[in-house]
């Protein structure tokens, strides 16, 4: 039996391990299992090169709990360790056995996981004592027993162990008794070890018989040692990809829309499968995340530094030994490889989408409404992705026809270019609310897009910046004649003074709620068959308010009250009749002219607002825009009956 001090430069490394190296206590199990898998993979590598003779026998890694002894044991049948190796790899902290092995067998050891050197010591986060029982594969090697109680002091002695391999026995601290519960350990094994390349056994399989759970003789294997992303795409069918998707996300009922299989070995190693899911709510986005693995060991689902932000909306797996992790394999570290990997993933996704669109445009269009948020988010945040996405980003009109922006502009160019050469694309985000305006646009032969997505306003603004002569305008933002101005414009014969009198009459009857709503009256010569009075909303101000809901730095617009234009159509017969009822009077007014004050006589027109038709016309305009409610709506109904 020998005693000694663990080779560390600090007086006591254990508080450092517990407080700083590991972000979550639970990852101790991941580290111990990874080491056991490493030992087993090393054995298989040595066997393949002839250094280990004969049948390898049972190579499963087993996890067992003894509640009476308060121990958790991880056992493997790998290469084991001699006393010298325990001294080298355990007593000298941060000396990486996997790294040394990789250097020696670099052409054969692709399955070796660990290269950090501190994984074993994570066990002291939850244990008051840790023991190692190990028997090396080497002939004539003596078994070794190592023990430590969380201080730099350890004991090591010869022992008897019947089988090759290593048992790590954790004497769980009372503070962490949850790690002696079967459900807790099985949950952690499924989280971190679900796809390790060596079978992990924990307890026995169970099934329900006659109303109760019965334990079977068969061992409960936690993991799938050949997950889909480790296989060649040529070996997999669509149903295999769908099956793996549900293996990753067992609570996800919907099938993914399509998948992208990643497989690159230069200038970095990266494999994985990404899925475009159906997103029904923001909850789906946050619950199901891309999972990052390092040689089939689960690391994290916080992959923002590897995957561009917009692609974090995807689901699936990324596995790469070249992604730099900190010593605890818990946090990503930035370097050039991360940037290269991010760029590769972006290109791969864009190329796949372009390929799908070219292969079957109709099928792609059917999926567009489910994937548009991914693509639009990418276009808004990544210039390179934008350039590629213009070839498959779609717009839908009210007839349900999908087109790229270039295709759509070509289809409406003949009619929807104004007198200044601007391409004007009309859209609605609420076909029912804007029905009257849409019908007016269609009567002119114009087409209307449906833009009712969360990011549509941002995407339209981006497209306007990219195309000098392009404008998107919501169909209710002005009269149709003003939205797409042609050479021929409707005119009236009324003086500015007459229209001012009309404007003031309507203005005096408008509802007042300046903190939330503001109305402005304008008199315009719209078509004679248009409504006598209707509401429009300025495109710029309304769009700024909508964008402020999703964009930082625009809160100023979000706090402003909604403003609407009450447009009085001076070409409508009813309005013309009202103008005919205007009274006029001459009034004297003092004005300044050439620095001198003069008294002039002006003709002022006024309209008696006792005429109930004025209020009725205003309420019709408000009703058509969904803004007539409560008491005002009740009064409108009663007034309508009286007028009849």
C-alpha cells in the first residue's frame, strides 16, 4: 500500500473544481461515462491493431446504484489501468490519457472522446469519497485500488479484481442524495449519453403487466450506438430521418418539413442533421433546440456561437470534435474554427433550400408558410444568406399564388408602375378589414399581396433598401389613385376655401382620444364611385410603429398614438350636395405683407354640423375600419334606423 499527494500546483484543487470548472453538478456522470467509453474504445482500437488478442467479450458500460451503501458505480470492461497508469493519469491532474493515446494511434482512434484530463475529478462535486478498482488488459498486471476523500491525499494498493476494466465507486455526499435515485440517473444518462458509441446499461427493462410494472431479465440499454448522423446519407431513407427526429424530440408530434444532413471532414470535422420543423408557437422554438455533441457526447443545446442566430430556430444535432470547449466541456470558446463551421452551416442550409425550390417549386410553396420565419430572419441578419435567399424567398398574393420578388415584380410591372417610374407593390395584413380597399385596387387591375407574418414589415423595408425604385404600400394607406399615381388624376372644381369649410365641419365631429388615437381630415378628389368618407393610415408612421414592436431603438414610434386620415371624397355626390349647402360670409382678417400689416377681406365657408349625415358619414368610415365600438356603435345603429 502506498500513500502520496496528488500532483497539483494548488494546495487544494477540489474547491476550484467544485466552484469554477464545472457549471452543473450533474455533468459528473457524463464525464465518468465518457471515460468508460474511452477505455472501451481504446481496447477495441488495440484489438484492431493486434495488441490485444482473442475475443473482447462483454464491452458494455454499466451504471449501478446501492442505496444502502449510498454508492453510485460506473463500470467498464475497457483497457483498465496499472498502478503506474493510475499514478500518471489520476494522481497528476490535467495529464490527458486520451490525448497521449490519440497521438500514438491517431489513424485508428477516431472514437476516443476525452481530451481534457479533468473529467474524473468532477466526481468529487457530489461525493465525499471516490474509489477506483482497475485491472489492466496487460498480462501479469496487478489490479489496483485507489481511494481519495476529496483532499490532495490519496491511498493506492494492490487488490484482486476478477475482470478486466475499471469500476469508479462514488460515495455520494448526503447533500446530493438525488443522485441515488433511479429516475434521476436514468434521466441524466438519456440526456448526456443517449448516443454514445458503446452500449450503456442501467438496471433492467420494465414493462406493465396486469396493472403493475414488472422488471424483466433483459438489461436496460440507454443509448443508440449508431445514431443517424453518424451514418452515410446513402444508407438512410426519409423514414429513418423522421424516426431519428422523434428520437431527439419524443414530445414532438408533428413530422419535420425536411432535413439537411451535414458531413464535412475538411478543413474541420463536422457531422449532424438539421431539421426544419413546423413551428406553431414561440414555445416550440424555445423548447426544442439544436443539440451539440462532441464525438457523440452531449455537450449543450446553447449553440448560438456555432449556429447563426436565425438557424437556432431549427432542430437537430451537430457533432464536431473541432469545436473548442472549455476544460469542463460546458462552454463554447470562440476561435476561427467556430467561424468556419458557422459559415459552412449557413451555406449548406441555403444550398439545400435553393435545391428544394428548383426541384419542385409547387411542393416548396406548400411548405413556405411554415418555413418563412426561418428564411426571413436569416435574410434580415445575414447578408450572405440574403443574397442566396432571394432565389427562393416567396411572396404570396390574395389568390394564393407564390412567387419570388423578382418573379412577382415582373408579373405586375405593366400596371403597377407609377408616373415617376416606381414599382408599387400593394399588400394587406388583414383581407377582411381592408376588403373595400382591396376591391378598389382590383377594380383598377392591381394585384394585392398577403403580408401577415411577424417579420413581413421588416423584410419589405429591406427589399425597398435593396431596390431603388420599389415601394411597398398597404392597400388602406391612401386612396388607390394616390397609391399608384398615374398621369390622369381626378380633379374637383371646389376652391380651397370651400374644402376648408367642409374639413372643419367634419373635424368638429370626430372622436377625441389624443393619447391613443388621432384623426386628421383631408379633402381629396377620389373616384366618384368610391366611398364618400373613408379612413387611411400613413404607410411610414404605421410601419414604424409595427417595426418598433420587434426592433430595439425604435420605442419612440411605439409610444406614439395611432393616427388616421379621414378622407372626404369631394367627387362623391353626397359630399357635393353637402358642399352645396355651405354658407359663406365675408370676414376681415389682418395679414402681414412685405413687412407691413394689411386688412383683407376673405370669404369663409361653413357647413352647419347639425346635419346628422355628417356624423353618419364619419361613423360609416370608422365602422369600415373596425374602429366604431361601444356607445358610438349603438348611437350609429339608432341613428341609421331614424334616417331610414
